[in-house]
C-alpha cells in the first residue's frame, strides 16, 4: 500500500486540484507540435513535479508511466568512472544533477547528445521529440548550464528540455532566454483544505474543518507535508477533529532549544554547548540553511523588536558565507556568537563596538 | 539503451526540413543571411565587405544573450561557402562539446591544419559562393572554455592563420584571456533597440498571420530587455495560448507579463507599501512591525516569484519614485545591490528578500 501523497497524486492535467488556468495553459501548449523548452519554478511542495508528470502524460499518453531505471556509466575527462541511475520511459528521461556532483556537465553533455542524435523508435508516438526532465536545475553547475545552451537550440527537432527548480535566480540568463518560464505558486490554505477534503472523502474518513485548517496552516504551502501529516495523524487517531496538536519534527524542536539557549546565557561555555548541538543537527543531515533559519525564527520570537532586524541581517550574511565558504559549522557558529554579542550589548548597554 | 537507434546524421538533417511548420519561431526566423540580422549595423557593414574581399580577420563576437551572435556567424559562413562546402570548411564547437585542452590539441588542431581544397564557385543549388581559401572554426560560448584550453589555442591561431580563421563567440568578453582577445577583431553585439525589436516582431507576426497590438509589442520590449530570442519565445507562447481557446482571443499585454514571469504591479506595490514607501495608496503608510514585514515576505516566497525579478522591479519602483528623498533611494539601492550579489552566490532567497525589506524599511522610516 502506498502513501497517500503517492496514491492520490494527480495523473493528468485535468486531475490537478489547483491553478486551473495554468493547467489549461500547459494543455494547449502540449496540443500544438511546437512545444517549447520549459522551466517550472516555485517553492518546494507546490507540486512542480506532479505538474511535469502530468504534462508528460498529456504529451505522450499512458506510455510515459512505464518507467525503467537504467544503470549508466560515464567517463569523466580525468578517466574516472561515474555510475548514474537514470529513470526513463520510451518518451522521456529524467536526471537529477546533484546525484553526480561536480561532474554534471559530463553527464548532461553525453546524455543530451545521445538523445539528440536518436529518434523516437515508437512510430505511434505523438511527438517526434523526446523530453529530458532535469530536476533541481538550480543546482546545475555553471559549466553544465553552459553545456545546455547551444544544445537546446541545435537539437530542438529531436528534444525538448523541462527544467524544474525552486528559483530562477541561479540559472544563467542564456538558459532563461531559451525557456518558457512557468511559475508554480504554493497552494493557498483553502486550496490545500480542498485537497485534504478530497482525500478524506476517498478514504471515507471523518474530519472537521478545524483539523484540516490546522494541518494546512502547519504545512505552510507545502502540499506534500500536509498530506504526510494528514496520514500520520489518521494513523495515530483514526478520527480527525480539531484541535489535533500537530507534533513538530524532532529537529525543529531541537533548533528551538538551541535558540532558547542562545538567549538564556551568552558565554564561551554556552557557545561550546551550542556548537555540540549544531554538530548533532548537521550530522543528522539537516541542511545548514534550514538550521540557521529555524534557530533565527525562534530567536526573533524572544528578543526585543529593535534587535530583530539586526539578527536577521546577520543571518542573511552568514548564510551567504556558508554557501561561498567550505565549513558550514564556522559560519553557523559565527552567527551564534554575533547574536549573543548583539543581545548582550542590547541588554547591558555595553559598548561592544570594538568587537565588530 | 536498446530502444534508442542511432540514425545517420544526414537523415536527421532531412527531418528538420519536414518539421518546418512545427519549428519554434526562434529557429524558423533565425536570420539566413547577414542582411537579415537586425540592429547590429556596424558588425553587418564590416562583414558585408568580407563577402566580396577574400579576407577575414579572426573575430570575437560578444554581447548579451539573444542578440544574434550565433546567427550572424552561421549566416556568414553559409554565405561564404554555400551548402556543399559548409561541412568541410566550417567547424562549430560549443559549450556542449568537450573542449578541454586535449580536444584543442587534437580535434581543433587537426581541422586547423588541413589545407582547404580549391572549389569552383557554383554550388548544387545553382548559386555561386565566394568560397575563399580558408576554413572557419567557430567556438561558440567560448567563455566557458578553461584558461588552459584558451592558452593552447594561441599557437594554433597563429600557426595556421593563413588557412584558418577563428570566430570566438561569448557573452562575457572578460572571460576570454587577453592574448586571445588581442588577436581578434572585436564585435560588440548590442541589446536590440526598441525599433528593431518591434520591426522584427511585426515581421514575424505578419508571416504567422497574427494580429499584434502596439501595446503588446511594448510589453514584449520591456519584458525582454533587448533579448530578441526571449521576445520571440514569449510571442509564440502567447499566440498559441490565444489560439487555443474557442473562439480565439487576442493577445494582451497581461498575457505577455504572465508568460515572462513579471511580478504583477499590485504585488510589488503592496510589498513597497509594507516597507513604508508611499505608493499614493489610500491610507497613509504607517510604521509596520517586524512581524508584518516578515509575513509579507513569506507570502511572496510562497507565491514562488523569483527573488531577482522581484528585486529588480522593486529597484525600478524606488529609483523612479517621485517623492522619496535621494538618501533613502541610495540606501535602498545599496541593500538591493548587496542582495543581488548574495543571490548570485546562491544564498537563500527568503533571507535576502527579508534583509532587503528590513533595510529599506529602516532607511525610509
Ligand atoms: N539581431 C538579430 N536579428 C534577427 N534575429 C535575431 C537577432 N538576434 C537574435 N535573433 C533571434 O534570436 C534567436 C537567437 O539568436 P542567437 O542564437 O544568434 O543569439 P546569441 O546572441 O547567440 O545568444 P546566446 O548568447 O544566448 O548564445 C535567433 O534564432 C533569431 O530568431
Ligand atoms: Mg549563441
């Protein structure tokens, strides 16, 4: 038995619950033969992937659902072997560049060339071109993006590219100039409740509005999270009526605790304690940006209005350094110390300008 | 991959011809001769002369995306050599080809040192082509070549200059090492001016038989900022959408903005108002709290608007604001500049939209 998120995932553009205008638009694009390259972007959990899958189905019909996973070996210029898993159907192929790290350019170059030089074997296929779906396109290296550019023009008769990204900011202008941009906004609370109600009715589950509203609010636009929480709650309780008291995930509680610790005491020994907690979080694979943002959110709840902007300012600064730099922990810790100093400064009104 | 059948390239070429009606307009209306290239008068004037003389310098084309660089060099090569000799005389390599130092040493060098065979001028399509006694190597998207590979090119360029000309094409001229750049005649491709863009778009609209309102052309010009490829892509998508309803509707400027990912004015204005910028709305703006600003930011992030797009629109709003004091504008611009850099470094969008919001909020209150 599959999870609700998967089981109730819409299969066609008509099944999609929200953004009907967008669905209609994609549908009309898919009908014409001159389908463009596309770039789907929007926050995570907004349903980009689902929408892409539906688009593929609209393009090719049921055949795209027959997926197989291929083990492929690529050779880097320095003769290292790369093993990559590739998901594909007869009509499309999917790649996630982060799986191949810094060598994404090699994989992209080879795969695209191969596809570009081949043709649809299935003569009944509705379109002559194949589609290459590139997930997490914002993590493509610059080199890989550059490798896409002319390929996207040159082989347009055999291939279309669909990029999926959280934001367009990290994509170079020449790529954006070659795609049709499609923004997928997160669903509103009402839209999420509608989806939850639909699932509840299919599951013959009794719920009330209070419970559903609570789940929708908690998910904050992330439909996947809402459905996961919904199913988990049903497992625990059976009947869902509000208030449901959604438990926060462990790491979130943990981050909040770190926030509290920063505000309770500002001392070298406290910095050490915080550090070990940060290590703990990192070792559980919580992304450092998420750690920083969650702690910051907690800290600004606790401090005076006049300090909040400064704390977020330094959060932004150190988050950027974390991306550019190498050791995440340095920058997380630097931010913690900065916040402690700001707080102490504010509280005792000591002049700490010498420490800047 | 058993179900992929590698087809001989010749057949693929034939396919493309059949496809013509379904071709994307950017390809369909790619300039076929250098005379078709709009807006780059200087470049075209110089290149026109090379068609009659038999001389051609090494060249470096640079400029923003979608301004006709690739089209120009392809058109020029085609006009010089004609369809028959194109393959033997022109080598096109772009960033999707492996162009490490070893390829430069082998493939490029091999091609560069072949002596071109003399050709009679008349080609199979009945036309005469100048077919000058050299070959052209096009290195498209040369800014993504490594420094080493570029350095290796230096010698090749010099040694075989008699029989081979290079054309480097790039967006960022500073990424080309100086010794290479100094061996080339440089041609800057400007972002297309409004009149050329509008002429080209009208031409396409005529050929495709769609009606185009001047306001739509304006919307295309402002959203694509001199990138003709982008405006053509937008136009095609918009026309497809307009035709898909029954009865077909006409294209509106709003359609274009939606397709182009422009943040709607209402959203930008509301954001600005939250930051304490007077946008001439109903209630005089009053001081907003941290929480209110943050809520607004979270809402925008949820809508999925791109941070860079939002900030650039916010920037325009602030800079052109009629009553905001210069100092406030300057401080806001600083904050936006910082954020732009951070976003280029891959920083978190939500944190930086919030940062800009808070800085501007502080500056204007
Ligand atoms: N100056 C121009 N005149 C006519 N058409 C143009 C011009 N510039 C761009 N176009 C149109 O835009 C498309 C893309 O142009 P082209 O490939 O030459 O851009 P580019 O400068 O090489 O961009 P990039 O830097 O992204 O590679 C062409 O197919 C053509 O339809
Ligand atoms: Mg180009």
